[in-house]
């Protein structure tokens, strides 16, 4: 299994546009992306450019191609700094900021992960995704299958699942300060979460902690799906105690939309350190879908935090 670095393709396109003063079209961008190790069709590049247009980072100049906007130049500068350091949290925070989902109306954009599997593995992969959904250990209660998409290579199928960083975006828009604290392996016995086996802090790490657990084969989600006993992936967020009522109200709204969290919440949760001033919110990760596929020996490639997408396209497929 190979995990693709978060948002890397978008950043690389912005870098190329920054290095060239003249407008550039999808065909030329595709050629230059190949030189940098990204094999993308003209159509796929066009897809990424359209997304960058909506963010205000690129601008179309007639039929000549795209140029960077001032916002695009600033985004590239920020991304270059983040890439030099390599902190995963910087990329996740950008995705949270761009999430516009409103649980009171079930509208807006959520952050998502994009997984690619060979067509021949579609049925077992779908069964693995369904196992996670039925076991209730995914961050969201459904996912979307795509095949007619420029990012999905011929002979492959794509799975879109909602990334849990979407929760941070919702909290932030409601004025609730939220901190992504840890990613870990949560031990569950007979359906009851007991303790964290391992925890890795998000601040200062260059790789998503849960990606590390997946690639190391340290989950047993298939076992949990069968017997309610196993080890699943979960994230820990922290919010001020003063925001407890607003957090609870927001969570209830998100639950009605199909989001599956929290596993637990409080000043003292499992074997986490006590904190009288902050609440810990434990939520299952959307990467449990991917971990279960890996456990079943399915060849899967996942782009963590591939971008933002309308919530309706996940639940309705439109």
C-alpha cells in the first residue's frame, strides 16, 4: 500500500504556475507534472485546475491557460514552508479551513480521502468498506464509489470517504477552538472501547500517525467487525471545557447527518492524561476503511485529505 502525500498534486501545479510567467494550459502542465513524477492526463490536470479556480488560487485567461492569483501565490509560499518542515498538521488544518459544511442544513463542503483499487478487487474492497460501516467504526456512515473520474486510472475504481478533519472545520465555523491532538490505536473488547494501545501527537510529525499504524499492520478491524473485539484507529481532539454545551449541540446535529462520533468525550477519557480545562473528543477515523482493506490483502492506494467536496456528492452521489 502506498499513501500519496496530502494535496501534493495541487501544490505541485501551483509551483509550476509560479515558476512560469505566461498562462499555461492543461496539456503543458501535464507534461511538466510528468517531469516531477506525477503522471496525470490532460483531463485530470483540468480537473485539478477547476478546483484551484474555485479556491481562488488560479485564474483562466481566455484560451491561453491559467495563471496564479495573488491568493495562489500566497498559498504556494505557505505550502513551500510547510513542505520544507513536512508537518502533516499544517496540511490538515488547511483542509479544515476550507471545509464549509453546515450540519443544520446538511450543505457545504467536507474534506475527503480518495482511495484507488484495481477493478478486479472491487467486490472485496466494497465488502471491506461495508464491514467498517456496519461495525460503526468509520467516521461517517457511508462512502461513495466513483469510476468515471479523471483521477481514477483505467482499470481502477475509486472510493471517496469523508475525512474526520471535516469535524474541525464545523467547529471552527461555530467559533469553537479545536486542536487535533493525537492519532492512536484504540482497543475494544466486546464492543466497549477500553484504552489506547499507542498514541502519536500530530504536532511536529511529518507523517500521519494513523498511516504509520496501517502500514505497520497494527490494526485488527476485521476482528472487531466479526466479534466486536479488536483494535481500530481513532483521533483525539481537544476543545475548551467552556464550549461543552455548544460542542454537544454540534455533535448531535452532525449525528443526524450520518457522522459517527464521538466514541467518548470528557476531561478524563480512557488512558489519556487528565485535563481539567479541556475536553478530549475521541472519534473513529475515516482511515479505518483503508486499514480494513489492507488487513484483507487488497491493493489500495489512498490520498489522505485529497481535497474538499460537496457533502451531497457523498450521500447522494450527485
